[in-house]
């Protein structure tokens, strides 16, 4: 006999109240995706190095009036509070609230064990929220993908680059990311 599991979806406000009340601690590795509190995978060494190398490349291309946020949450109007590996948005000062989807220019997800989740859940959430550009760095295939032109919960244009190639951002002038930011296997 199969037991049906009941699921409870949470709003961003409820999720924030759980954090404020201490139900979720600051160091808990969870994020809110499509109304569900999802445990995040541990960060491996290749993932860490890719995020660090990519952050260095992106940071060099940003004007002073932009922020490069590393593994911090963004607030989506469609009920999510994901924590992309990298996000870029306008600098709104020292006491600015959490960035929202209408302020975020681009997000980057580094995928290893999270590849299916990033493709099937996170990218559609970002597209539905209208984030103009989402990048997926696939550690397994050692490729980078730039997803642009969100329409109806999906990105309609996808560009892919492998070793020895690079892609240019469509929203941040001068930002070119080489696929070599992905550390080689083994």
C-alpha cells in the first residue's frame, strides 16, 4: 500500500518568518523553490573553484554601481527565494533589502549533482520571474550555457560554449566568460 505524502507549499513571507523565528537557521543549507523548502547539496571542490573563478571574471567586468552577490538569496515574485551561485544587480546602498527579480540582471548556477534540479526547476523559475539572463555551468560536460529572452517560464535562446570557447553577456557590456572557468576533471 502506497502512502500519499502531503506537501505544504510556503510563500516567501512565510519562509522569511521561519528564518526570523529561528525555525531555519542562517547556516541551514536550504532555499525556497516553487513554494518548497529544498535542502541544498554540499559544495564540492570543483564547484567552489568554479564559483570563485567565475566571480573573479564577472567582478572585473562590473561597473562600480553593480553588486556581484555570491551564494546569497534573491526574492522572486513567483514565490521563490533561491540562492544562485552568482547574481548581479544594481548597487542600492548599504541597507538595501534583498534583491528582487525585477532588479537582478543575471544569475549563474554551477551544476554538478544539481544539474537536473537547476534545469527543471531553477531555470524555469528564473525565466518565469523575468530575469533576463541565466547561465548554467555544467561541470559534468565542462560547458557553459547562456539562457536569454525569457517567455512563459522558459528561456527561448540558449548559447553553449565548451573548452577553448567563451560566451558574452547580453545584459552586461564587456562581460565575456570563457568555459575555462570550469576546472578540468580529475
